[in-house]
């Protein structure tokens, strides 16, 4: 079923196959003019992750087509947009995680450029954050007040790329430890879920809890040796390290 829903452009969309004909945007009663369901990097990456769990690898023809789609949609900075989470931090995490599950060589430029971008937009305090304004203005890619959920996304992306032992990951983990509340949760006042880009955004109140827990759990498992971590060095991508 998943394989059958792959779009002709090699990607996957959220709801159906090849709902991308611009004529549909002319429907006069379309709410937010949201009549299309095009392929997007984050959904494509999720499907790759699922396929990877079932043994599909980069040599599979449909996986190879998806990789072409991801090459084509990567931004010049190395990131990917997020359709269902804000925004480039979300999309880049999803893609790196999907690539890992299908056995993609993380030494390839597709992954190295994404890692370099994540490291570049890390904030001095160790966290990551991105405002919804990035959907309107590309100057805001990866920029905004640091949040727990977005820091977790960046951390999981870097760990998926084999950079779990990098200074960037260490600083991100320190940020989460430092900002954790006495009750074990994190404060997060910004919306990091996406409804319709440039129209409305969502605040999923548990994003601030379970995404940091996911990231910290993976980091702890990595330290314990239970998670296979690539030997790829990220030192060359980290300014000043």
C-alpha cells in the first residue's frame, strides 16, 4: 500500500497519490485554497523510515526514486522544509532519520550538507529554534527562540547522521538538561506544529515532553553502546572544534 502511494515525482504525500494538478486551485470554495497534496520531504522520509524497518535499502527501485526526490528538494543551505512541523529543523531531522533507516551512506554530500546546516544554526546556548516566519521569509530558516521540541529534532537528526559524539550534540543535550523543569517537563511557548503553512499553526502540548524524551533516550542508549553509531567524524563540519 505504501509503495503504491508513491507519487510520479518519487516522493510521498500525506493523503493520496498525485494530487498536484494546479487546476484544482481554481475551485472557488477551497478553504485556504488547500486543494493540493504534493509530495513533501518529511512524509517521504517517514515512508523511507518505515520501509527501512522492513529491510528496504537504497538499492530498491522505489527507494532510489525517493532519493532522487530528496536530492531535488534539498535547499541550497543543505536543509529540507517541513510540511507538518516547523519547519526546516523538522524536515531536516525527518530526512536524516529516514536516510539512516534505509542504510544510506551518511558520508555522501546529501547528508553532510544537512549536518553542516544543523550545526551552523545551533544557538550559542546549545539549543535550536525556528519561528513560523520561516514559511514566509527564508531568512528565518533555522532561526527563532530555542525550544525543547526543535532542539530534540536537531539532536535526533545529528544522531541519525552518525554525529552522536559531536560537540554540537553535547551542547544540545546540555541545553535540554539545563532547561528541564522540576516536574521533568520543559517549557515551550511557541507553536511548532504546522497546520497549513502561512495560514495557521498548531501547538501540540506534549511536543515539549515526548520529543526531548525521545532525543535523550536515544542519546543515553548511544552512550550505553546499545545503539549502533556510525564512525563518520563530524569534526570537519564544526566551526572552531
